[in-house]
C-alpha cells in the first residue's frame, strides 16, 4: 500500500493529527476519533493497526496501555515526493510573506508618530 493510500482515509489522517501533538494512549485516540467520526473502538483500532503496519505510528506498551506516537520516516518520504511540486506554491507563499510584512510595516508606521519619517512636502 502506498503512503497516499494509507493517508487517503480521513480517519487515519485525523489519528496522525492527534498524535502529532505527542504520544497518546490508544483509548484516548479511540474515544476522540470514535466521537468525531461516529465509529466504534474496534474500527479505530483497525485504523491504528494500518498506520502501525505501514510505519506511520509506533506503539509502546506501558502496563496495560498502548501508547501511540507518530513515526516521522514515512512523512519524510512524502515530503521528499512533494519536493517536485513545491515550485507551484513556494513563490506564491514567498510573495504572500512579503505582502504581509509590508502590511505590518505600513500599520506600524501609520500608528507610530515617532517613526522618524520626514513629512512629505
């Protein structure tokens, strides 16, 4: 199964989003995702299993609990694949950053009378 096939499922993407915040017990993930998607704990467990089998998450036993965390390597592979497409959006994001900085500067200059600007005459 290709990485995009694994991440094509919205439940699995949501699980990764939750785990991106840090390691979590399977029960907490199942409760949150189950509530959000209206699926059972066994269904969430199946999604966790798919993520684990394809290397997207790791699991660590702690007593009776299973703690899940994001495994970064498959995400690096996706990032590397996306490299070939960054040229489509990187210049636009750079331009957006420039415009945001200009807007912040203009607001700062407009609100601070002691900016050192010389009045135009």
